[in-house]
C-alpha cells in the first residue's frame, strides 16, 4: 500500500526559495540583537511538563503538546485512572514540546544563575509548538526570535525593545505598523476600578480575545466569568479612551486613580521619556489598556506589534516577568523580553512584496561544457572560482548545451561560464549574464573580477 505524502495539520515544508527569504529575515533580526549586546542560546525542543505547566494561563496549558513516556507508558496506570484525564496524564506523560522560548530560558537561568554575568542578555531563535487551530498566520509549529534580559528592573530594557523593533522594521522596509504598550499594573487597576479587585487574571483572559470576539463577546464572557454587566460597561468606558499618546496617558491618569494603575502609567511614561532622551520620536506607539497577551507570568510592561492593513495577527510581542525565575527554586531575578514570530512576519512581508529580489540567487556562476575534455578542465576553473569566494557549480554530467542552460534558468543562476576546446587552448573564456544576455570575454582573472 502506497502512503500518501501528507504533513500534520498546522506544519509546513520550506522549499529553497522560501528558506532563502526566511534566512534573510532571521539574519536581519539576529544582526540587530547582536548590535544591542545579546548573546546566543539554545534549549531542548522538549521540557519536563513540570517546567511548562502553570506558566501560560489556562489557555496556554490547554495548548501544550504532551509527549507519551517511552517504553510501556501505561505500566504506572490502573483502570480507575482512565476516569480522570489529569490523573492519567501524570502517569503516562512527563514531558512536552516547548510552548515558547521564555519559560525554557527562565529554567536555564535558574539552573545556571551562579555562572552568569548580570544583566544577562540572550537571544534565541528556535521552533515552538502549540496545539492551536491552524489558520492564516497561525501554525502549530513555528519559529520565534526571542531577546530577553534578566537581572535588572531598569526600564532601559523596555526602551531597547522598542528600539530593536523599530530598527528591524526599518531594515525590512516596513513603515506602517503599531507597537501597542500596556502594563500589568494598569490591568490590576482596571480590575479594581470596575469593582472586582484581584480578578485581573480572568479580566486579562477575556480582554485578550477582544480582536477575535469583539466588544459584545468580551462583555458576555465577563458575565459568564462572574463579573456583572455594570462592571463590563465601566470597563469599556476606559477602553474607549482615545487621542494622541500624551493625551491618552493624561486621560487614563485622571480616570484610573487607583495606585496600581498610576504606577503602570508612570512606568510607561518613563519608557517614552527615555525615547525622547535618545532623540527618538513616539511614532508607531499606542497605549492600549486592553492589551493583555493572556500569559500569566507577565508582571510589568506588555508589548504587542501589529503590521497595519494586512490580515495577519501580531508579529511581535513580549513583556516584563519579574518573578519567573523564582518559581524554579533559584534566585528571583527580574526579567523582560520580546519575540518576533518569523512565520507571521514572513507572511506579512510576502503580502507587502518587500523581499529583495536577489534573494533567489544561490549559485552565482554555472560552468557549462561541450565535451569530456572541457568537462575535465572545468574542475580546476571551479576550484579557482570558489577559492575567490564565488558560489559556483559545474553541470555534473555530459549533456547538450540547451539542457545545461535550462538548468541555469530554472535555478535562477545569473551567470554562465562557457568552456570548450578553444577556451582551453587560448585561456580566453566567455561569461554570459543570463538576465540581459550580455557577454564578457577574458581570462580567468578577468572573469573572477567581473563576478566579484
């Protein structure tokens, strides 16, 4: 029986032309991370479930991919366990695929806290997995590009997050985007303001769905969670505040007079003042008190980035998590970080047609030959081209000239070097530009200089 070559839903193959574009994105982001002093790190694809669970809120825990124990994974279970999925899970699964890169990073820091220099700045570019419903811009396997700092509460770190986002977007020529900012203390203040103090976690989960289910949907969910309709109406009075950034902060200060909200707004003001001190404007920044991000480990500033006028969700997000490392038994270190979602960013740039056209080039020059003698001679020429840093290849078998040129065209190889008996005899070669057909005749040195 022939098996149909299918992929698990929510995953994808990446052909060479796609990988060239993805590598371009990753290298662009990486160069900005390095420029700001971040060091590389990698962690395993799987983590113990004890590390992962309880860090992402109820929605996140539900979306974790659990891995069955190796061997006879049912040997610890008995008949009664099958009546309770949670009890059964603890006996048959001890590990899961990582949901993000932040929690594994916190685990790494806790395990290596005495060997690190603080503030410790790291970047990490690896795949993560979520058992989510696949749709445009949302996959079950996708890459994240994280940059985090632990060991300092300085809001300079939040400033640098904004600066890195702006710099990456500038390099990618993305000009129409919004960096949304909120603060966990503002959400706590909102919970107090509407008359339900201490319920900010549930409030966050509901507000995080605003883009998906709308105002009426959020109000309905709040009522279902035990909030009353009056509190929901009061919430949207605050969420309805508009205006320029300075004006919006002023209105929020005058409305949310509880101490927690005032502290959150003061932190945001400090971050924006740091931008001013850096001779930078406040463009692309929006204060959004509804921004929750749904992850329970955030304790301070929260970020989310949306490219405007395209039907793709946020392409970047993050925030401060001052208590995350302490839950692993180590010293409780403050931290803050953010992440670019490569897959959504790729889809967005593809839709905006912003990828450089020359990324499709893999080989710069193809050596074509006419007979066995020129084929054999071509190896020494190939070595000389590669020695000079020119990506090159020789057509690997005897074939008609038409077939060799078709190969160059299909692979988007921009230059072809012809070798025949006359070229071997005179040492003068012909280099053809496959785009415009222009030809150059010269020695190997001339050809190398031209290709460089």
